[in-house]
């Protein structure tokens, strides 16, 4: 287990669509450990493999608070299979530090994935967990949270962050 550098926008690797994991091996299991260590250290509530430069469909999520025991979720090849409702809330991203935007997402999602032992499982999530899962799965498809903004808001947001990161 080790801490990895989190890629920062406008890093081009953040825009690549990630490859499906064909075989779960020690490398993928170590990647899950590294993602968790890096996420907790950041600190964040989710981290996808592309954010540390790994172009595979792997992510971790933990929305527990400091008062609660960690509830780490590890997802390999996650896919949203059902969704309903909408919710709007402010979002940020470890790859775009210090910037936030109001984003509308699905209120409820069903996500199917595989765990580190190759076992399929399903998560039925709503509210904050649904939001975090959608955000991290977007990373696997090269989508950043500001891509979900209305066109004009997105253009203004990009101009604002470009001044900082370019």
C-alpha cells in the first residue's frame, strides 16, 4: 500500500475512457489498496483509478464520517444499471482542488460491480452515496463533474479554473 499522486486538471489522462478489468490479480488488488490509502489521505470520499494515472475501471468510495467506522467500498468494472429521480448539490473533485459547482444527478442508482475476489455484487444507493458513485463512475469514462453543467455555466467555470491550473 502506498500513497499516489492525484492527477490535476487539465491532465489529459483524466479524459481517457478506462479499460475493463479482464482479470483480477495482485496488481488490481494493490491498486485498490493504493486508491483507498490515497483517498483517505487526501481526504476524499471517492477516488477512481484514472485519477492516479491508471486507465482501468476501478474505484473506491467511503462516505462515512470521522465519527463512524470506515465503510470502504471497492468496485471493479462498475456499471449503473438503473436510476431514478434527480438531486442537485455542490460537488468538488480531488483532481480539481478548491473548485466546486452545483451539479444535478440521479437521486437513486443501482450499480453492479465486482469485488477484489471476483464476486459480483449490487449496490442500491441514494442521495450522497448515489452522487459519489455517479461522480466516480464518470471518471472511468473521462467525464469531469463540470461537464454536467449547463453550457454557459460550464464555459465560465472552465475559464475560471483554467486561469489557476494552466
